[in-house]
C-alpha cells in the first residue's frame, strides 16, 4: 500500500484511499499532485475519516491528457467515479475550483468545502498584504499564450516548476525527495500540455463560476490562505458564491499551507469536519 493508501485507477484518474468513516475527497493543484496530501490523509485516517486523494486529469499519475479541462467538466467526471451519497471535499489550487464546481453541480452530495489557496476564475479579488508583493500574477496570461508557453517551457520543466514549488514562506522546507516526487510528474510534454489546458479554459470557467453569484451555495466552507500568498483573498473570493465561510490565514505559509504548516492545517481541517459530522 502506498503512503496515501490503496491505489486505484478509474478511467484517466488515479486515486488513493485510506481510513474508514465519513468520506473526504482531496484534490490537488499544480505543480503538485496527490502527494500534497501526504500529511492530511494520514491525519484524517487517525481522526476517523476516509481520505480519498485523486490525481487530477493529466497531472500526477493521471497521465491521460485527452479531453476537456473546464473545471465543471472535470467535476462531472469526478462525481461519476466517487462512490457514496455524501462527502466532503478539500481542494488546493485548481483542485479548489474543481471542488466548488462539484458542490454547484451536486449540492446534495457535497457536504462541505475546504478551499486551500485558490481564487476561482470569474470570482477573483485582488491579493492583499504580503501576498500582493510575493505571489505572481503573470503566469495565467503566459500559460494562455498558445505556442509560446510550450516553446519556452520545453526542456526547462524542472526549472520552471521549481519556481512555483518555491512559493513557500521557506522554500527550503520542501524536502528534496518530496520536490523530486513533484518534479518527475512535470517533465513530460503531455503533463505540460495538460497543465496549460487548465489555464486555457479560463473563459468557460469564468462563465460557470460567475453564474454561482446569483444562485449561491448553501454549504459550509473553510477558506484557507497562506499569509505570503493568497491570504484573506481566498475567503473573500469564495464568499461571493458561498456565504457560509470560515476564514483561516496561516501566518507561516505561502501557497502550500498543507505542507508548510501541516500540524495547524490538519488540526483546523479536522476540527471543521468533525463539527459538521457531529451536527
């Protein structure tokens, strides 16, 4: 069994499951993969939950880069492969946008959202404080420059992905073996194509999320930002479509709170989930 649990392949998706109890689905972003949840999944198991970590389409071990990368489409695909009538979702980066889309598409099944360091297309807000100085804003437009982005990234995948992996309060806090785990999934032409496709669906994604400002999601949300990245903007953004938001900013984190401050991150997430499962 892998450290994340039992590995299963379902269509283009690879999943890992560990623990028993209420189901918690874990969705990563880029340039990380399900390994991002190496601390949280173990903690969820010991706290009486079943953690289901999923590599998003075209990323990590979910190697197929075919298909549509609109977040609502990916959400539909995941809703079909996830068993059970109700579950919680924790999403980081692009996984956060997919998580919101899942709740919008099947609100009766998604019991809660935890959004880590994501501002979904169409409901964006400016970054504040330290994040406004440190977190990049150029890469979305660059990734949407068809042909140019591919040409400049090819052959420089490690150097390019490392720039984003270093968006931490302390870049040295990422152990070499964990960095290599992430990098080896970013080196192929197919993985680069998939990564760029996530950004190039922005127009369709924005249209989808903007409609939620009128409908509103009624489920509880825990919004987690790193002080040196998206910070409070995570909660401000998601509150535009889901008013029941609990805000958390971790003061020693940037874009990867689950890895940078795992003890505090795990405690806050499980406390949030336990409160809901007891009610």
